[in-house]
């Protein structure tokens, strides 16, 4: 199925509005809403149903008899009172807090909030029949709010430093580092959940394509194409004219790489290859064009003499780097690209500009499905919109408390002794830690998917788990949906028809050892998921592992295939062709594990970490991490917006590999951290490279300490604090300081995390969620950690300060100096290497505890309430047992904290609720932070101390 061909037919009928007088359509009322049969357009029926007082579901179909796929992302059922009224041209469906007006002529819908204000209006919609693997489906497109200026957020996790998605183009297609969640919310307090499982485009509905599709390429002497020069160790070996830069997928490399013997893989082994493209680009359309460089390895792009991009990615994991270029009709633009391939890929893609009104609108375009299907969510706050998203797709269970402590991982611990030795060192050095991670390849070399341990390297895995637990820590283990064809588990799936066999049939081998035939199972029915869980239960669950790292859940059946090739690799599924379920693998795979664990361990809180996600994945106790990022400053910068928008997609638990997963060889030493495939690799770096590497990791670690989940992981260099930071160094001291600060803040962090379940809360918050300051709408490198902290990570080498905007509507305290700053201004914040700019909102009440070695080491320790004076404020101190599901039965306590700035009084309110093991009598301390008072200067300081036994207590400044 070709995306361009699909869109060609979609665009031909994109507008369904009637051009002239027409008969009004008809409608009928149903038990849950209305069905409209419009007079014009591609939708023969537009079905609306009320899902709640504030949520309305729309399903438009070209054929009312077409069987609709069951929704994978939603779990809610229709419900809520409503009324129906009509005029000659429209019918109105009105619920308590949302309403929809449908045109009887066109079927287009306008949505209103509780105040009766129109907030979302369809401008165009289309449904186009397509054929996928010989079966009939439809491509769908809808456009809303043309020309809007509102801020738009969410859409999952994307790696291009995009914050406000208004005007952006985003491909919703799962990738190692990119997570598609087709949910967007507006700063006008509504959301839209697009229910489609196929490749979907946000923004421009036309697919991006190689830039020769739209632009005229010419060599310097006027020939069509670009001049390409191929060098080996500095020697020019080939010059030719190429019609495009076409190394986007492995099949492109195989088809287009020069056949010159001097450029063969054998001839260039161990040598430096350089490819240089030169020429001009010319467009017939004036304006700002959106372009992308898709690349891995080193690449430097220069346009009209200005360097636009200088990037690196590991060869096997290319990604898009967005840029914009202004064209004047008919005027050539000079193009120069240098690429140093070492097994990687590269391409330049492009799209012609849309009109301003079209660019600044909400547009979703999906390649295949059974109908045009979406949900409108109204609210009076962005938090309320996320609450609506979770009502539809499932609430996020509360993670165990220990999950919010520090995680140590490595690619990979080769033996159980290595893992246990690392944990023992942390304990001996009294560096706080709660979690250890066993990454992949603990199994015998030829037994991927057996879920068993290599008996030589892991002679007693049960003892390993038990020893971790004895050290008051927890252990997560890597599990995959990938299986070697020789394993019993593969054969069991194959027998049932639940294994995608095409990769094996085509003889594709992976990179381990001599290479092994492999593929993934298909999780799209209950029996397949039950089989997957049982295989894991009988070998791993029974050993008592605490958490499950479900890696490669895009899934990456074969790296760097085209969308068409990938669809073929995952066909058939239990729900139809692979293209129909391109995106929800992680949702179904985590469901397999979570459902099984709930049955076997009904009162144990679960934790799943998955590399991909989809709308609804939060209901499976799943956190998501940002994939195999690289250790570069620009990648650190990209993580900030990626994490904030992912959190604003309704999925609260997110993390990243501190330091970036992969490193350039200049950052690696001769010991590459146990990489199975790179044992002989040697480092090439200088002393300056080592300095930069350490600074990058220190800055990334600071960011990690204020991320929802705090986790160190990567390949190439060991990441343990006591290894990566030299003994006696300021780096080690600083990393330990931030680690300890994380544990001091655990009462605040855990209470904030508890709200993800109890109040549909969000830990990592976009500034726009709490402030109606228009200047915060597109700030890409700041965020709120809970409601109290403003975090401004440093992502520039050698920086000792950075610009920070403090939102209007609050005053702010510098966490380190106590300087009191009025909101609504940009300041230059001091940022010596030991400090990440951190500000606390005036009026915040922040509970802090002592340094502990693990989260529940001192449950009865005194807590200090940090009161940031200058405004009234509240906080709810939440506590439960941290590990069971008792919280779902009301087994938790809350202590309300309320500060009155006028009287200078903090009221520690009466405790409500209880749980088994609750400490009834507590010592609470209060510290009043006033201008000039450094919080960090003495984290053990306090002003007043009170005994608390559950009754309200008031403390005066």
C-alpha cells in the first residue's frame, strides 16, 4: 500500500462541504446519541454517541454495513444523559458539559464546551476506499480549526524539539525512539483522540518524500540531479550525478550504492568513507518549506553557505532532523551535504508549504482503517482533558513507590556476579539506589526467546533475585517479543499461526554471533497473549522478578525497512493485514504481561517499561522510555520537549537513558562496557573528549533526577556513578548530591505520582498546563516537575548560565540562592556545572525527608515541610504501603497542608484514611523559605518542630 497513492485519492475528495443548495439530510436518535445521514460528502452516516458528560464519540462511515474494527485504545462504554434538538440545517447533541452540532447537509461537526463556546470545528473530512492485501478498508482525513492560534500538545514522544504542535508536521509511526499517540490537547481545554491504528500524519496530509519529487535538483553545470563524490581515506574514487539522495532504507542502500569495487564493503573495511553531494534546489513555490534530513553516522548539511545541521547517530538507528528552508520561486538554493557512512543511511525529504490557515489547523490523516473515528473531550483545564483521555483509554495504575527511586542499568551485565557486585558497591558506598536492571542476552547465544539463562554466566538466577532483595533493592529483567526460529516457544506460536514467519522464510539473520533466524509473535488476540505470558511465567515470573522491561515493542522485526516492507513482515495478524495495526504492538504486548501478572499476583503493584507505546498503554502499568538516543548535546535538548509532550499525551511515567544510549567512538575507551558485538573496539578520544563526555553525563544526570523516572542506562561506557565519575571528583560528588536530593524529595515525588491515579495527574508538566501566560506556549527546554518546581536543564557544552523564562502569575525562588524573582520575565540563571537551574513557585509547600538508601528505609523519619512564602499554597501529603494494590480499595492516608501567607501560618490538617503499617505518630518540621533563604544550603535545617498524631496542627512563621 503506497502512502502517496492513498493520499492522491484522499485529496481528490478532501472537501465534503456542499457547493450549492442541497436537501438537508436526516437523523435519528439512538440510545446513546444520534445517527446523521448527511446529504453530501463521503460519509453516508455520521454516528455520535455520548461517552460521558464531557466526551462525545464520532464515527463516520462510507458504508453503514462495513464492519468496524474493535477499538484497541479505548475501554470506556457510552454513558451520560443528553438531549437532541434540531433546526432546518443542523442537529444538536447536548450532554451536561459538551455538545456537538452536526450539519445535516455536510455531516461536519462543531463541538462546544460547558460554557457553550465553540472550541473545535470540522472544516473538512473525507473517507476514501483503499485496498490492503486484497481486502477493503478506508483511508481517512479530518481537518479542524483552520487558521487557529491555539497551543496544541501531545501526540506522543517525538525527537525534534517540538513543543507547541500548532504548525508542526508529525509522522505517527512507531520507531525505536519515536512513540505515536494519536491524542492532542489544546490550551483551550479540550482534547481530540484519533482512534486509528495505522500510520497517521499530524499536520500536512501529504506524505513527505525524497526532495526530487517537489524540487528541481541541478548540478553546478546545470545537469539534472546532484553531483556525488565518493572518497575513501581522502582519495576521490568515484564522481557521478545522482537524481536524488536515496539511502533511506537498507533496500535503498542495496539498490543504489555504487558498484565500484573500491567502494565495496570489503574494500572499505576499516577505512574512512566520505560522500559529498553538491548542487542546487529550485522550487516553483515561494515560501518556507519544511524539510528533513534522515540520517545516521556523521552528516553535515550546508545550504547557501550556512551550516544547517551537524549530527551523528549510530549507523543502525537513523532518524529525522527537521529544518526549514525559504524558497523564492525559480531561484536556485545552493546545497552541500557531507556524509561519513559506516553502515548507516541518509536521505533528504521535503514537502511543499501549505497555506497559513491549513498549516495552523488540526489535521489527522490515516492510511487505513474501517471508519473516520475520534473522540472529543471537553474540560475546564488541561488536567481535566487528560482525565477525559484516561476515562476513555484506562486509568494509570499507581506505580510501586520504589519505582521512583534510582535505577542502575547497563548494556549489559554479562554475569549475575557483575550485577550483584554493582549493587553491593552502591550499598557499601552509601549511594541511594532502589533498582537494578538485567538487560538482554542473559540467555544462551542461540536461544533468544527461550526466556532461560545461560547456566555458565548465570548459574543461579534465583539466587541473584534473592540477593538483590536481601539488599533492599528490586530487579527488572529484559523480555522481548522476538524469538529465534529454533526455540520451542517460536514453534508453539508458529503452530497456532501467531508467529510472523516472513522474516525467517526470507532467511534474515540478526547480528548475534553467527546470526540467527528470528521474528516476532503477533499479540492481537487473547490466546496469543496468554501463550506469551505463560512462557514467561514458567521461566521468569516464578523467580520473583519485580519489573519487566519489554524491549523492542515497535516492533523492530527487521531494522531499517520501508513502511511497505514492514507491513509485509507483520502480515497476517489476527485482526487483518499488518498495515491495519501498524502502531499498537506495545499496547497489546504490555497487555499480555499485565493481564497475566494481575491474575498471578493480584495484590502486587506491577511495573512494565516499554520502548514503544500507544494510546491506552498507561492502563497496563507501563512506563515508556525514549529509546536508543545518542550521547550528544542536541539529543539531550531533544529529550526535554519529547518528555513533556509525551506526558501531555496522558501517559505519566516516562524516562530516558541518562547520557544517551549510544556514543561516538571518541567517547569510548578500550573497555566498551561488555558489548557482545564490539569487544575489540578501541577508543579514539582525546582528553577534551573525555571532559566533554563527563560534562554531558553530569548535565544529563541532573535532568534525570527531575524526570518522572530516574534511570541510568547505555551502551559503550559503563554508567555506574562510581565508574563514570572518578573517585574524589566534583562530578561524582555532584551526581551523588542529586541522587540524594531525589530521595530527600521522595515525599513530594510520591505524592505527585499518586495523583496520576487518584486525580489523573501529570508529573512532568508543560508550563502551559499551569500558566495562562502566552509566552510559555512554545518554550521547548523548561518544564514543571509537579506543581512546585520549574526545571531548566542545561544542554550546551561548557555553559555556566542559561536563559530561563519564569512564567507570569507567580513569583519564584532560586532553589540554590533563595533569590526571589517576579514572574513574567526572562532571566539569565547561573548554571555552574554543579547546578541545574531550579526554581520553586512562591506558595509551594514541599515535603522533604532525610537521605535514605532506598525509598522505604526510614518510614517513621521526620519530614520537613518547606514553605515558600509570598503566596498562599496547599499540598496533600499522600502515603500508602507503596507496594500493594490496597490504594485501589481506599487503603491510604492524606494529610492536607495549607499555608496562609497573610497570617504566616501553615496548617497541617487532620489526617484522613489509613493503611496497614501506617505510622500514626509523626514528627513534622517546618521551614519557612523567605527571600534570600537558600533551600539547598542546608537541607536539614528547619524552623519549627511539632508532634503529629493525626489531629490538625498550626505552625506560625
